[in-house]
C-alpha cells in the first residue's frame, strides 16, 4: 500500500457502498497503476474531509446499466 485512503475514509464516515463505487471509478482510470489509484482515492477523500466537495459530488450521478 502506497497511500492509506481507508483510514481517512473511515474518519469522515464514507459509507462502504460509496467507497466501493469511488474505487471502481478510479480503478477505471488507473487499472494498472496502484500508486496512482491510491493517490487519487486519497485526494478525493481528503477533499471530502476538508469540505471542498461531498462524496456525492465526487461520484456524480448514478449510471443505470
């Protein structure tokens, strides 16, 4: 693990379902780069913690398949 994003996610009480959705979205952007994946996860969660954005704003609308 390069960056601990799970600790901050728990600290700001991001629901597991939304954390998994964020992981899927970011994994699509960085399927083979674990460091970039974890860095972007951490940056998104820290933005929620700082109040710069909500998790729902970061996730965007739910896409129906």
